[in-house]
C-alpha cells in the first residue's frame, strides 16, 4: 500500500467516523459543557442540578434545538480532527515501524505516535472548539448584548473583539489534553493486540475483530483516558467561555483557572460534567472506532489504486 493511498483512506475513515459520532451524541456534549462552567457565580445560564435536570431545563427553557447548539463547529471540528488524527497517527506509526524495522510497535511508541498526532490536531482545530464552546454556552432565553448568530458571525466577532489570540484561548489545557488521545490510542492498541492474540483467537490472529469487540475496546480506551485527563477539559471550557458574560470570576490562564477552581470548589469542581461526558464519550468512541475500522475495511476491499 502506497503512502498516498494509506493517508487518503485513513483520512476518509476518520472523518466519517467523527461526523457520525457527533451527530448521535451532541446533546450530551452541550450538557457537559454547561455543567463544566458552573462555578457558583451568577451568569447567563441557570443552575443545573445534574445531567437529567440540565437536559430537562434546556428543552423546557430553550426548546430541543438548544441541545444542538454549536453543532456546525462540532461537525466541522470532529470531521477535521478525526480525519487529521487518524492520518497523522498512522503515518507516525509507519515511520516508527520503518525506523525500527518492526511490524508491531510497543506501547510507548503507540503513545508517542498518538501524542504527535494530537499536537497537530490541537494546533489546527483549537479555533473551532472555542466557537463550539461559546455557542453551546449561549442561552437562547438570555438577553445578551451581542449574541453570536451562528458560526460565521462568531468568527467575525471574536476576530473583531479579541483578535487572533481569541481563537486560541484554552490552548495550553488543549495541549495537555493531547495526553488524552495518547492514552486512549495506547490503551486501544494494546487491547486490540490482546484481543487479536492467540489466547482470544484460538491461534488465528489474522481473524479480524468483530463489531462488538471493536466497540467495547473503543469505549474502554476512551473511559480510561477520560478519567485521567478530565480536569483539563473543565479548565479549557472555563477559559474558552465569553468572559464578559460570566462576571465575578475571570479565567484568564490555565494555572489561574486551576487555582481558582480548587480554592472555591475543591477537587469536585474539576470533575463537573463528568457523568454526561462519560455517557457521551464511551458510546461515541465505540461508534468512532467501529465506523473507522469498517470504513477502512470497505476501502481496502473496494478501492484498488494503480501501481
């Protein structure tokens, strides 16, 4: 398989997987983001008492469409992120395999390959996630002085009011969250290797994993990464929100946000929104990896590139 074919197929499979998973589970992402920024200071959002209450209140106060706030940047970001991630990750793995002349990499090299891919994705897509977060936190019923009317308007307003730096708010915790993807892919590869081994495959390691196995491995790898790195997500969400609409406490850097959150809310403050996040990311990851593997199989079987 040539490098061009390799990259193209991984990009298509990753992009498709990312888009489908976002469409299926976006409402839980909205709830997670709103819970993450609840710090006891009055703002444009009401107080939500957990995941179920947030879902009910959002629909009651703003209508079901509010559960899909920020869906445009979410779809764009997910498609680009997963497409770039899978491509960069597999290119990094191939490079290490070539350098070491090994068909199978160790867990540390899987970790390093995933971290490299994560940094690339982070630097390219951070502006999209800033816009997504702000649209998700924009309550329809609130009287805002200058609400964003959509993705394009948000881009123009951020550029006008905050300049280029506004699109890179939360970049440091985003870079720290590279460890999330690195941990996830390392666990995924190791579980996949174990599930494909002779103990699970009756000495037939060439037999592909079935849909259930891929889904379970994808979900477990995501859960492990989420629990370890979740505080960085809370810090990032608080930095990326519109500071002029959340008065009383300013979150202007990763370190200050961490200090303020710990002082005012304790460790629990760093895990706000964890439940809807787990409810979202486990099936989302299962869907993503399942679709990715199936699309790759389809492309490998159906598309033959000329030599």
